[in-house]
C-alpha cells in the first residue's frame, strides 16, 4: 500500500477517523472498501497528480474528479479519498503511445 498525505487539511476530525478505520481494515483484510466492490464509486481514465498535495484526477460518470488521495491499494485498483475507497479503471499511462498521445 502506498500512503499519501495532503499538506493542506480542511477536513473534520471524523473524516480522519474514517480514513484511519479504512486503512486499518485494509491492513487487516488486504482488501479495501467499506461495502461491496460493485457499489463503490468508479473513477476511470485516472492518473496520479501532484498539486500542493498528492491527488488523483479522472472522471466519474459525467463528473471530473480532482481530489486529494490518502492511499492506493497495492495493485492501484483502489484509491482512498476523504469520502472512502473508490474503484479505479484505465490508468491514463496505460493508454499513452510512444509519443505521449492518448490512444483509444
């Protein structure tokens, strides 16, 4: 597991308690998520990014996602955001050709 910590915090203490519980569950079970994998939100065409904090950028449905990320699962198929675990599909680096263009 890779752990990331944002530098600028604007979260309630309960958010950090929830993140800590999610990390403890992941450590104990080796599987992220509070619910069933199929019910977890999905972010596609995603990439790690560095702003003033480690973050993730991608799309979820019709929304663009740019949020701080606290951890990734070992296989990078899950990310822990302040709202909990989300599933990840289609890392953008897997879709770049040799010239750095996105392939369909």
